[in-house]
C-alpha cells in the first residue's frame, strides 16, 4: 500500500475508533456501576490507559519507516 494511503487509513481509524471506544466505555461503565462512584473512577482510569495500546499499534503500523522502505518505487 502506498505510504500516503496507509497514513490516511491510520488517521481515519483513529479518528473513528477512539470516539467510538470512548462512548462505548463510558456507557458500559455508567450502566454497570451506576451508583458506585469509586468503581466508576477506577474503571475510567483503566479505560483511559487501555486505549493507548491499540492506538500505539495503529500509529506504529501507520507511520513506520521500515514498511515505507520496503515499497518498490
């Protein structure tokens, strides 16, 4: 895949995926722990850290220079 298309797809995935993840996580946490503020706080902290790993994977694959060098010109 051309590097410019690869970057476009990576950015689009993050722009769509991150808000969807945030909405789903917040709705799920609110539904499960409706009256438990401390549990909500703990779950929001965990959910706030968990999104970093897939985002890192997408960014790493999107902007890796090694993959760009393998492309024939």
